[in-house]
C-alpha cells in the first residue's frame, strides 16, 4: 500500500522540492509514497483569498484563521482517514528517529504548515493536531520543517533505501551516534585510515565501531545514554 502524505500550505509550489530528487524522488515516481500539496488559499471565501487576520488581544503579526484551516483539513482528511495530523510548530515535541519510525510504520501523514504568528488554537484543538518541532528555533514557515519530517520518514519505508542494513547502524538507530566512515585513498594529506579497518577481522572491526560510537555519544550527546533525559525531551505523547 502506498504511504500517503498531504501537506497543507499557502506555498504548494514549494513541493516536492528536494523531496523529488535522489532516493525519495525515485520512490515517489515508483509509487512507494505519494505527495499531495494542498493550497490553503483555495479554502478562503473572499476575493482576496485571505487566510489570516489580526490577533485578539493585540500584538504584532497575523494569525491564520480557524475556519479556513478547518475547511482545508476536512477536504483532505475524512473521518475514517487513519493518518495522523501534525502541525509543524516550535512548541511541538522534538522530531527524532523514534517519531520518524512511528510515522513510517503507519499509512501516511497530514502536515499543516503555519505562517505569520501561527494558527488559531481552536482548529488545532478540534482536529487534535500533534505539534512537531525541528528544534529550539523559529523559521518563517512550516514548509522546510515539513520537508525535513518527510525526508526522515520516507527514507525508512521499505524499498526506498537500497541497502536496508545501512539503516540499522546509522545515528540514533541503536541509541548511539554513528561511527566515522573512511574510503580510498588509504592515506590522504598525511591522515591515515585506522588500522583496524584494514585488518579484515570483522569481529575487531565491529568492536572498534561500537566503542567509537559509544565514545562519540558520551562526548557529544550524553542525553542519548540517559533514559530520563530522553523522556524529558517530550516523547511522552503518542500518535
């Protein structure tokens, strides 16, 4: 069954963008996954196709209107559609490999891309959107964040990556950062490949890679080795 992604945005021309190239582009062409970019402005009712208005309570910026977003959501997400609804927002749970795996295991996803100061909270509550963030920073809109989520998720679908085993040893797959990689030439600008990788001894190579991955993780991302720290990063919510 084809994994389906619908993206609600005021800039549908941004898609598929980079998602239409390389492995993801080939998978899109072959039907492993499908992408639908929906223009939110098509669901506005005035001649200017307005999707935003001034915020109640005052303040700078504009807010995307609940009734316009509502019509867009209902046009692409029927009541029996099992796909989760995600809103790309800096207030959301952090996108991580576990979430990408959860989404890849399902039938697809509906992504809402906000602009301006964001979306009227009431429509997020009505449709039970899950808010998802790339990190502790703010972007001009949710489109690039949506592309990042789709890239991280679609590559996990069966048949997208040619060598499925490569997914098992990459960063975060086993709770560790990935070990470093080397290729020819054996010596480059005075820097040599670690001798163990030239030994042909698969057991020693596996042990070296495990040790280096563990050391890298301890130094760069110690939180990955601490279950309590991982919980604190917001993985309590479920799809």
